[in-house]
C-alpha cells in the first residue's frame, strides 16, 4: 500500500514511517499543508494519515479540498485535540 502521512511532529512522523514501512508499505511523509496538497494532486494513495494541526494550514481544510475533488481515499485523522467540542 502507498500511504501518505501528513504530520508536523518529527517524532510522530518518523515513528509512523518506521512502523508502517516494514509491513510492506510505501510511506511518504510531509510536514506542511502545502506539500501535502501537491502530493495529493499528483499522486495516488491508498490511505492518508492526517494531522489536523499543521503549521501552514488546517488538516480539515485539506480533507475538504480532497472530498470536493471527488477523491474518496480513506483518511485517518490524527490529532492532539481532546476536547468534546473537537470531536
């Protein structure tokens, strides 16, 4: 599977890549909204792991753009937001 990890925390991004690659996955990691947007426009992914708090944009905005284009790639949202309102 080709996975896209969009995570700005280097430790989390590296941990995900190190855990998922040995399972036979190809893992592309991007830390910024703009980089991820370009990757999603130019490549096909089987799954996206998406952090909501990116330094240059909101992950939910990126997800909305993805869905508006008709892209139905599965997305798992990663977030440190833990409040009830955030859910």
